[in-house]
């Protein structure tokens, strides 16, 4: 299936974990300081795989392990920008986010990529790039990317122009 390219959105089928990582790497090459990427989807839907590629695209050293910070809530990686990988799976109420010091990260000099971002409720920045993961089968995932705000519309437009040239997400 070719990606469906709509204004402000992309609807895409990833056929493998590697393809999801490549999607993340392409996105990681494009993000700028202060941007927020919100990831939504069930357990095992591919969020962490995308973050692994995202880190590679940001220039995080290949020997640095990128895994989900489920128990620590936040992992920081250093590439061309600071990358704050936030996992809110264990958050039971948006108010609990205050204890994590997220405002400093969400509005700081790095880029935030947040698994289970919907658990922030109204604390989630209104302007963001949101990626929703849908489990289709053992290897396939449907990813829906939506831009909220002009800055993210520009990011998504640039992503569309670069990521889907020629073969879908191949290097």
C-alpha cells in the first residue's frame, strides 16, 4: 500500500520493524530544537522501534542502547540535539507528570519524543507531531501521522517530500 498523503497527515503501512526504524531515522534527521513528537498506540505496536530509528537520525551514537524508559520515565540521549525519550505508560493521572519536571523538557532546547503521550491529557502541548500506531498483524503496523500547528505542518510536509521518494522508506 502506498502512503496516503493528505494535508496535515500521512497514513502509512509499515511492513517490518526495520521499516519503522527507517521512518524514525528520517524523522530524526528533520526535527528541530523544541519540537515534540507524541506517540500513541497499544503495547507492542512499534513506538520504541520508531524511537530507536529516531535516535539514529538525530546522530545518537550507534553503541548507545535506546530502550523504553518505562520504569525511569525519561531517558536522555545526545545527538545533534538533546533527545528526551519519555514513556508515560506507568502514569495513572496527568497531574503525576508534574513530579517528572516535564515542562523544562517540553519547552527546552532538545526534542521530546513521548510514548503514551495521551496520558498527559491537557498538559500535552497543543502544537506537536502526533503518530498513532495500529497493530495489523505480527509484522505490519498502520501509522497515522498528524501535524498540529504550523511548525509541525512544515515538518510533516518536508517529511513527505523526502521520505517517500522512490521506494517507500528504503535507504
